[in-house]
């Protein structure tokens, strides 16, 4: 089992999150070379809010491993659930 732990470096209310993400094993021991820096920005558009997510990987291998583990699907699922939550609470 692979888990993920994040440490937030920057939180700008309503505009930006910056965090370092690291994979860990089931005992929360860091997986070597798994650190990723992610920046999430929120911007106003005519249609609503634009969310941009940029993740910096240490290598192409690390990117490929994250894709195999389902990172893209995980982000997609999370954003879809966020959209549903926001629609319910408008």
C-alpha cells in the first residue's frame, strides 16, 4: 500500500496552494525519490472558477510511476467531487 502525505508551504486564501507531496509506505516511511512540488491556483472566469494544478516531478520515471498509480484519475475524481459539493452548497 502506498500512501501520500503533504506539507503545505503556502496558502493564499482564495487564490493559491503550494505543497510538497511525498509517497510513503503503510508505516508512513518516506519512499525514496518520491517528493513532488505542486501548485494549485484558482482564478475567476466568466463561467466560474478556473483551477490550475502544476506538479513538478524529479524525473520522467517519477511522472510515469505516478500515472501508473492513478494520480490523474485521483485528481479528476477529487475535482469532480469538489464540483458536486460546491453545486450542493450554492
